[in-house]
C-alpha cells in the first residue's frame, strides 16, 4: 500500500475502485487508532493532574462519563507506566 492521505471529511468509498477503497479504509482506520491512542494518553495525564489538584476519582469519572473504578484503574496504570513523571 502506498501513502494514502486521510482527508478530514467523509469519503463515499462506494464510488472508489476496490483497491483505492481498501487503501483509504486502511489508512483511515490506522489514523483512527493513532488518534484514539493519543487521546487516551492525554486523558490519563489529565486524570493524574486532576488528582494532584484535589479532584476525587468520582468527580473525574463524572466529568469524563466513566466509572470511578475506571478512573482508579487508569490512574494506577498511568503510575505504573515507564514514562510516568518524565514530563515534569
């Protein structure tokens, strides 16, 4: 597969030749994975910052629309990360 740019808008893959549609969808899904990964990393950082500034796990969960247990687990994983504390 060559380099396929993922446009910011919706592309009707039904009008693309099969090979182009597959390349576009592959690039789009890869872009989505990378974006979600980046967002999740940022989300964990902000959870840690919120805890450091006195937010409860329940409040963080309420703001992110996730459970308190999910916040606890994410913070625990973030603290176990080899990069924890390196950006200070």
